[in-house]
C-alpha cells in the first residue's frame, strides 16, 4: 500500500483524524470566541480546559495508536522509580501506515502548540492573568503530547535499526550454517 | 531487550508473562509474529487478579488524563503487532479486588496498541475509581503507601479540583470568576509546591504520583464543600469542613510520611495540612 507514483492516498482513518483535529479546534475556537459571548471566566476556563484535556486523551490514546502506531506512558517500577515506556507497532505495520494520516497527526500537533503560544502572547500583552492560566494548562497538555510522541518516534526508529541489524545477523548466521551443513 | 530477566512476580502470572515473552522473543527473527499481539510485559492492568494484593498492575498504558467520554470507536485493522517496549520489564502485577476489565489473562492478552476504544475508556475509568478507593478510603489491605499509588493518573485530581472550584464559585455571591480562578490556582500551584517540598526534603516520591495523591485527597473537601453549598447553617458548615479536613489530612498522611526521612516528616506534612486548612477556611468563609 505504499505510494505508487501519481496516486494519492486518502485518509485511511477519517473518523480518527476528524476527532484528532476536532477537539483541538474546538478548544481554540471556544477560547477565542468566548470573549464575545460569555462574560463569565469560569465557564470559559472549565470548558476550554476540559476540551483540551479531552484532546490530550484522544491524541495520546487514540490517534497516536491509530494514525501513527505509537504510544507512550509512564510507569513506576518496583524500586519506585519512574520509567517512561514507549511502544510502537512492528516495522511492517509502521511502513503500512497511511502517510496522509501521519502528516496530519504531526502537523496539527505542532500547529496546536504554536496557536496556544500565540494566544498566550496576546494574553500577556493584555495583562490578563486569568486567561494565562487557561493557556498555561492547554499549552502544557499540548507540549506533553508533542514531547511524548517525538521521543516515542525516535525510539521506534532506533528499534527498527536494531531489529534490522538483528535480522541481518541472524540470517547471515543461518546462511552460514546451511552452507556448512551442505559441505 | 532484556532476555530472561527475572523480576519477581506473582507466581500465577509469572508463567503467563514468561510464555508471552518467550513467544515474542523467539519469534523476532521471523518477523511480526502470528504468535500473538502480546504486550511485552505483564498483561494489562487488571488482567491478572492474582491476589488481593494492593499493588495495582502498573503497566497501564496511559497513566495521565483519561476521559469519561468516548470519541469515535474506529475499527482497528492492524493485525499482528509486536509491540516493542524500550524500557525494562517492571511488572508488579496483581490486580486488586476490583473489577477485571480485560479478562485476558493469557487467552488473549490485550494489545494496547490495537484495543478497541471502549476498552481504553473502561480501563481508565476503573483506574480512577481504584485510585480513589486506595487513597481516600480506609484500606486494610494497603501494604505500603509508597507503592500503593503506583498507578497514578491525573484525571481524578483534575475533576476534583474543578469540582471544588465550581462549588466554591457557585457558593460565592459576588466575584465568582475570581473565586474559581483563585481556588484552582491555589490548589494546582499548591500541589506542585508541596511536591517540590517533599522532593527537596530528600523524599522519594515521583512528581506525578505526588500530584495525583494530593489531588485525590481533595475528594473529602469536595464533599465538604458540597454540603456547605446545600446547607447554609454556619455550625453545620464548620463541623462538616472540620470533619472532611481531618479526613483529607488523614488520607494524605501515610503517603507523605512514607516518602520522607522520619526526622523530616513534620516538615513535609505541615504544608500539606496548611493547604487543606486554608481550603477549608475558604469553604467556610464563602458566602
């Protein structure tokens, strides 16, 4: 299912892509437009942060798995130390991942963080500490996801290399063995 | 990959896990195994209710932020997956007595990369409930407080803080927004600072674990605030807040004290009590 020259893949998981973008867009839109409609800061805060939290969960647990086959989490082991774990699909499945899906995934992730940073700058200029709180929370969530998935992707690449070299080594060994057995 | 490293697990689950691991590793050269879409570690949390040990299986994939709503339930087409984890196998297994979500002990080890959405949601929800029970309610089976909240998550604390803020804001007749912002800010910043306090005192606690703990211990204060919202009698408010305050502090005490050097226990605990007391005053004083 790799790209043949000229054909353009469609999104292979449209629903997931939609939700991946939806919550981010909803949080940003609500935050920006809320000033026009709601005077109560509480509602703005709660709804925006809730949407951002939902988005965080969706990205971490759903779109990460489905669109790019990555997953990251944190565990605490026996010794009480915190361990970051990364999980990825095996190489074949990774190669089969829809390119458009992953493009969408990564770009919206970065754009979301940038958008919140810009909104944060506006808030700073206007000296609205309340809104900075909202932006701080949303930004933290976006950045957490970005960092998590980036590390996961690096880890996945490293493992693919290890796997490849391991495969080559084992095949080489088995070839040698069969060669010797024939002699 | 660490081959055959032996991490002491509960016997009944050790065999399962060993089998899974062996199958994965043996099949690596032959490409993605039809063997099983197994997770490289012990099965997902709650998969093996080994004993009534309080240790929560800590390899729950998404420790932070889960949600109560489901988004789309897409069908997951990816077949054979060999999830490869980069970290060591740390697997304190043992579900506790709670509901076993995925009944897959060995039969079909849940592959967290391709599991249905609903499973993820259920798993996360049950984690919130179990954490709550573990932290806030008297638990005779809780062996070691330091290990009990291994399975931290931040959804519970998030909901509790927001709920407290909303309740306080509702009770306030003026300046509702400020009340909410102050409550949220104080609680969130307070949790972070308290955690730093414990860490700086040389305590052994994970940052997120501590945040999670302090957030869950807000549950009694939430109840207190709700009572104060409903009934406006001053005496009742004072009594309710006092009771829930002591409950909160009592809930937080074992975790914090287990984390620091005994000589420094008071130094670590005092700010926690202070924070809860000030929240208590905030609840009483709101009119």
